[in-house]
């Protein structure tokens, strides 16, 4: 097919463009829309990029009478304007001959009569004078010139609109109002949309895969990884993943130890986004509801050693709601933070209470944990629950042993210091602590110890605290103390030794209540779960001197029994009498011997 041919739509072609269902073949419809009476066959091929398809479509459209050639279109236009055009090669315009006969000249479908005897610019009286255009060699070229002005105005916008109309707005009857887009751009835009849809679909599938994946099947792997990190058996009750706002791996009901000595309600692992596969890097690990029994305190030194952290790295580990369980008492409401190093593992673990002034710091060493505790207004977690105004403790915690190198502080208006050791093996637990108390308010201390506050004054005590028991949590029941004490500027409450001497001649001879002031009281004491024993008592109170021993039962009735030798000196005489002590510690009875 000649590439210079130009085609026009017929009336049926215009109708086919407006009616979508009339011409359903996509290639025919596209070429039909591109046919505009301006673009030749070569231009159509360039716009579509498929020369064979254009030639085939044009041939089929011609057979369907949906398009027509330029010559056919010119002939049809001439007929519609008054008569058939004269398809001569030249138009005679020999005005110079001034022939008297009229020559009929058809120009642009209109007939003009020229008289040979008239001047160039005169015509018949009923005809309009006009100037003929230059002669044309062929009628098709003249018709093309007639359309030139119109084509110049429309060609730019028309070419931009054609392809959009073919694919994007085929149902619109107004082709000229179609958006301006080039065919090449349309193809690229459509391909880009398909790619974007494919990528979006892949992302949605990936998200669904991640969200709906059964992560609990990885629970055994996390159990193995935690077992290596803690150097002990670890079991996990449940594992799932949260993705809001960032991915977090959640472990629930975590138990540590073959015989569980540590439990955690929830462990939240926040991985680095680039380490979801391969080596596991965690920007944060948060443990909630961690409870460590006394039997497991020494094993903490084995946690997070470099050998167990070869394939994992933790930047930060926080512990919320930490409890240290001592059997009959516990430290609750604590919060901790572990400092971890890739090369050295656990370097420090710091514990603080959620409220109060308390700080415990554990630093791993080759033999265990180096433990330091500093606290103010701290209540001991064991029975009796002593309250310390200030306490500082330094020691070494190793599996089965806690060596207290330094223990100092203030309590009950006095100072205390000491050292000791707590040992635990498979058969028993043992504790020995040496303490020295200075200037302690004895009445307040006895009240805190749960004993009868029979002695008031400023006390200095040297004592050994010891216990043997099958387990650490039973040490409190097996607690034994022994030592020496001295109280100055005090008094015996509810014990009146002078009154007992004065009543020695009476019938009943029983004295209750009262008190005995003294400058000094000293002796030896021992205490266990059954009773408190005071031996070698020496009392000095002005002219009165006394000595003896007293036993106070720790049973429910808190019975008291003892015997004192009381001596009262005066300038004239010396009165000596033994005094028996009996009854209950809360209301002792004194009876002087006759």
C-alpha cells in the first residue's frame, strides 16, 4: 500500500467510533480512530509501530466502507455541493484571448462564465466577479490545499488525543475532546500500572505471609538458643509475633533450670530489621514478671557468657517487675537492666526498686558475681523484718555460696558492721554472720526482733548469727544467735527489783509492774527458735547491785523465768535477797525469798 495515501472516515466510520459494540476488533477500532483525513499511511504506521497491522486494518476498513480515499472523499464532497467535479488535468483560464463565447470553468465546485469581450475582472451581470486561483495540475492536490488551513489548526491536538481515545475513552462520541496523550506514553503508562499492581500484590501477599505464618513452630529453636545463652535448660510455653508498631517476638511462660529456679511471664525480643534471618541481633530485650528463687541466685553468673552468645547479640536488656524469692520472704517490685557486650557477654546487672532508695549491682567475674548493695530506709526481706536506715553490702556470689566481705549500716539509732557467709549444698544450707552493734536503742531493737522489750537503753552488742537448715528458705527457722551485750543509761521495764526487796516480809511477797533504772547492764545471751537466754547478768544501779539469769520462751505464752541475787547497800546495813522472776514476759512477777 502506498505510504502517501490519505484516508477519511465515512459516515458509517464515524458511527462505528461512537458505538462501541459495532466494531469490537481492537486493531480495527484503533486504526479507524487514527484515520483523520490528515495523516497519511506512513504516519499511521509510525503512530502504531506495526506497519503490517495498519495495512491489513486499512484494507479491511475499506471493504467495510468505514473509510474512503482522498479522491473518493473529494468526489463525495463535490456531489454534496451541487454537481460533479471536472477531473481535468488543467483548468483553462485564457483571459488574455478575450473570447466572446462563454467558457464554463468549474472551480471548487462552482461554475463561473467568462465573456471573451469583457475585461478580466467582469462577468455576467448575474455572476459575481472573482479572481481565479492559479491553475492546478490535479484535483486531489487542490482538495488537499482546501483542507490545509483546517488541518494546521487541529493537527497538534488531534495527534495527542488519538491514542487516549482508542484505549481510555472509547465510549465518548467526541474524539476532539479526548485528553492529549501520545501513543508511546500510553503504552508506557499502562505497562507501569501493571508493574505497580504486580508489586502491590506481591507486597500484600508477603505481609499476609508474615502475619499469618505459624511462628510457634520456631519455639524449639528459641528454646535451644536461650538454653545456650543462659547455660541451662529453658522451656517456652508459647511464641508469637507482633508487628505494631515494629516487629516483636513474644515468648510467654519461660522457665529456666531443670528444676525451675527462675520464671518469666513474658519476654519481648525486638530484632534489628536486617537480622530476621541468619545471626540474631536484638536492639532490645524486655523481660516482664521475672522471679528468681534463692537457689538460683548463684547461677545468674553463668547467664549471657560469650560462649553462649556466639550467634546472637543483644544491645539492651531490661527487666520489669523483678522478684527475688527467699522462701519466707522476698524482694518485690524491682526493676533491672543488664549491660551486655558482644565480646564479654554480661558485664553488669543493676537492680533498682520501682519505689524507694535501693540499688544492687552484680558484676560477673571468673568465679561468680561481685555483688554490691546500697540502700536507705530498707526493710529486710526475711523474718524478722528489720528496717535499716542505711546499709552497704559487698560480697561474692558463686554457685552455692555467698561470701559477705563487708556489711555496714545504721539501724535503730545505732551503727552495725560485720561479715559472714552463706553456703548451700545438696544436703543443707549454712549461715554464719559476725555482727557488731554500737549505740543501738535496745528497746526498739527488741521490739523489731519480736521479743519482750524488757530492757531500754543504749546497747553495744557483739554477736554471732548462725543457722543450719535443709534449704535456704528454712534458715530463718533454724536461726541461732549468741554473744555479749552491754547497755548503759537504761532501765528494766515491768521489773522492780527494789520493790521486790521491800516486799520480802509481806505475806504474799509478789510484785508486779514498776521499773528498775540502771547505769549499766551486761551479760551473755543466746537465742534460738525456742527461747532467749540471758546469763551472767550484771546490773549496777546506784546503791543496788544485782546478778542472775533470765529465760524468755518463744512460745505463744512467752513465759519468763529466772533468778536474781539482789544486794542493797546503805551506810548502816546491807540487804541481800534472792528474787525469783516468773509469769509472762508481758507481765512478769517478782517474789523475794524469805
